[in-house]
């Protein structure tokens, strides 16, 4: 989950889905957190939207990572829109 490894984390998440492994809250949280640490706020939000579309329940960790990603990207308006 280190900042420079967000691409690897996201690729693993995509590979998991391609292999038809059911994604859960923990998997999404890891991917969103990796994007947050890598400064990829738009990808973090896209994952949050995909999470909802996939009927996976976000939790406090999910929202915290998404908020932090928006904050780090200077997109505080987007963070407020998550409510």
C-alpha cells in the first residue's frame, strides 16, 4: 500500500476481479487506500462508485480513505459530496 505501489495494488485488484474472485469490503478498502496513498483521488472515487454498483457495503475505513484521497488531491468539494 505504499505510495509508489498503488499501481501494483490496483492491478492485483483488477486481476482478482478478472479471475472472478468475489470482491469484498476489505479488498476494496485495500485498493482505495493504495490509491489514496498514491495521490490518485479520482481512481479512489471510481472504486467507491464501483463498490456501490457491485453491492459491496463501504465502511468507515472505506470513507476515511476516500476522504483522505480527495483531501490530498485538493478536491475537498468531492469529499463533501460523498455524504
